[in-house]
C-alpha cells in the first residue's frame, strides 16, 4: 500500500527496507495522429485556460511523449495550449518523454495544485464511448498492435515503512537525495527518537522529506497494544 502524505503533515514511521531498480518509460513506435487523441487531450488543444494550466500542460506533454511524437513536432502542438493559457515552456521540457502520462483516474481526481495532476472541474475530461473501455489516455489512442519501446529513465528508490498512524506496512518512491537523507538518519538517530515523513514546498514544488524528532509515540502505541 502506498504511503499518503499531505503537505505540512508529519507521518510517524519506522524504516523497514529500501531497494532500488531501473525505471523505464514506454513510448509508442507509431506517431499517433491527432484524430485518435482522447477527448481530454483534444479539449486541451481547443479550449485551454489559465486555471490549472501547469497541471494540464504537464498531462499534455507527457501524453505526447508516450504517443510517439518527436520533440520538435510535439512542442509545436503543445504551444497551441501554452499560447492560450500563458504557460511557460519549462513544463514541456520537464514532462515530455521524461514522465509517465497519468491514468484516467488521476486526471478525474481533484488536486490542490501542481505537481498533482488531477483536472477535476476544469472541463477537459468529457468521456465518450471508447473512454469506458480504457483507463489511460495513451491506451485510448493506441492502434493494434501497440508497438512500443522502453526508454531508460534512471533508477527508482522504493522505501518500505511501518506507518505508526495506520499500523500498516506502506511504501513510497523517493529521489536519490532523499534516499541519502534516510541513510544518514538511520546511521545517526537514537533509539528514543522518532522518524517522520513530511511533504514540504520548496521553490514552488512539493517534496518528500524525512525528519527526526524526540517522541514518545512508539512507547505509547506499544503500551496501548499490550
């Protein structure tokens, strides 16, 4: 189960394990034509707005990256959206062929803001009959067979923790920097200290952080259990 952390909250945890594996991005061998784009993507190209533009622009760029478009062609199409919404090109550079296009479930969900990619309430998602059969915008556009290739994206660090709030084992992905923070904490933290996971905003972006505080939480929980 995935560990959910809200901005500003602190979740008490114990580290169970950490592992690392290679990350890949599936990209279509075919350049998927515009007429096969799902409704949400077509709507972004015809009636974009400034509200939620970072989120929608990220979804559009990630879709084009996995839909087999070359960067120059994709950028020209993406600029149709950015010129209507006033969006900076840096969003395209970050998401095109570097990030996975979110699922339909994520797109339909509400979001507090970028980098969460929920687009609920922005009128982009207008499902048609085919939408009922799929759960991913790229899958909507794919032909048969859906030939593709895997682009290496580096490594993924996965951390398994015991969540003292839910009394469950959960996991989350972290960057190399955060992995280094965890290793340092495990080497230096005392037995009477409690590790917390939090999410803070740095330079406008939400980031996972692990911190250590003096705490009697585990003792009180164990006392209640016994």
